C-alpha cells in the first residue's frame, strides 16, 4: 500500500537520530499492553450487514446464511462517532506520543486474519486487542515513521472465532514540490497538457503520452478527451501516496502513462476484470488482453471524506466506486460536482489529473447535465 519497511539510516526532519532512538525506546514500552479490553461489537452479526457487504463486493451470501469469513473485522468496527470500540488508554497514549513527535499521518499497510469458525446472525461479538510490536524508525516512499502492529482476538457468544492482526504506519509525510489541479480548456471543453519530462529526465509516472489504445482507439475517445496541465508548484506540500506498481499491475500504470484506462479481458471466457489480476476470476485462465475503456460510467457508490485528515488531501472530497460501461468497477476521486449533488447512478466521464510532477491519476468528472 505504498509503504515498504526499509530501515531509516539517516536523521529525518524534526528529530535527530538520538532523539528518534529515545522515542523508539519509549514506544517499545507499550508492546504487550492492551489496545482494546473487553470490547463489544456495536451490533450483533446480522443479515442486513452481510447482504450489503456481499452486494458491495460482488460476493455471494454463503448458503448457510453465515457471514463471509473476511467480514471478521467488520463486526468490531465503530461508526464515525468512534464509540463502543473499547480502545484502551495505552494505545491512545502511543498514538499521542507519535503525534507529538511529528508523526501525524497514518496509513494502514496490511492485515492478517485467522478464522476459527463461522459467524452466524444473532451472535454477539466481543474482542480484546494487544499492542504486539512497534518497529524501529523506517523510511518509506510515503515518509519516515514507525510501524505499529496490534493483534485482536475475536469471540462470538464467548467462543473464540478468529484473530485479526493489523499494522499501520504512523509517519511524517515526504515533502514534495506540488499538489495537482486540472486546468480545463473552456473553449474546447477539454484539457491541455505539455509533454514535459520529470525532473530526473524520465517520463513521469502515469504521464499521458497521447498514443493509441490496444484496441486502436484513442485513449479516451471523443469528445471527452482530457489531459492534465502541469501543476503549479507548492513547495513543502506533502506528496500523495505513491501507487504500488508490481508485475501484476504494471500494465495498468503503463496505460495511464499513455492516457488510457485499461482493464483486462479473459481470452478464454471473455470476462472483463479490474483491478488487474494474473488470472481470470471466472474461469481461472491466465490468458488475457488489455482493453482501453471509453471513459464513460456511472456512480455505483460513493463516500464523502471529512475525517481523518490526510496532509496531501483537502477535505471534504468525494471517493466513488465507478461502474464503467465495459462492466468493471474502479475506485477513484469524483470531481466537477457539488458534494451534495452526487447521486447513485449519476453519469461520469474519465479524465486524468496531475497531482505532482511525477504522478498522474485517472479521476472522474460528472458528465454534462449529470450533476447538480
């Protein structure tokens, strides 16, 4: 998720090496202390939440009506008000110590779960959690900070049901040259860009190059072809998190670099899929062809983010699950519409947004006449 745990080898701004080492020794003192004690889930396991979760993820409801195993954490989570989590004082103290030392940003990096038995409607969920470990100071692409791991033991009607190990990075963001904005050409209805290189002389990650799609069509089609303008430099503004590019999804980001939004289509059964996977989730075939989206879709679901704040983002902002006309869905930012004007089913169009000198992302804008 954009954070690789490479050990810090030099002082980072705010604390010198000695002070950072002293902080680490202080943080280690929290290992083994409770993160949550005798806590209870806000709701019993219930069919409504199971159905909504399955519909959102395209997962069939288990035939016996039990909750899918990967919903384990769902039953322990509190709502926006934060009540009912049973979070213990030592965990709050640990996070406060990191905040006071300048490590104010947070990102979830990974989790591990073990399932002991199914969870069935009507069962009451209880749990305890412990601060399992705090890493030495690390430097990642996001910034410098500390990995904090908690381990939660989940019970259903008093019986052990599973284990949830959760890791976050509390970090000080890397400082970068700019935050992005898209400058639209109001005369043509599109956007303009200059084909410039990154400061290192390499093409910027996700930089549209204006080439044809794998299907011989233009990247975005007409008339909704949008291109990013270079962002105005804003020295010292934290960078957005970098995408994690690996051998399974590299083709997607290469497509973004050409101004294309690519999904995969199975060569054997024809099923489209996104995000990118090494094999078809319908028939298991490893054979596939990249397909460029025409850039049209609708809002399938969305959330307006107010809290928690992230230094590289300006809340409130909309994050939407977009259903493309080609039959796949993608999570992206939604622009060009008042937040209170967003509606499920609202038509949207693809454009590319430059967020800094080295990163361009696909986003969606409300189609003409589609938003308030």
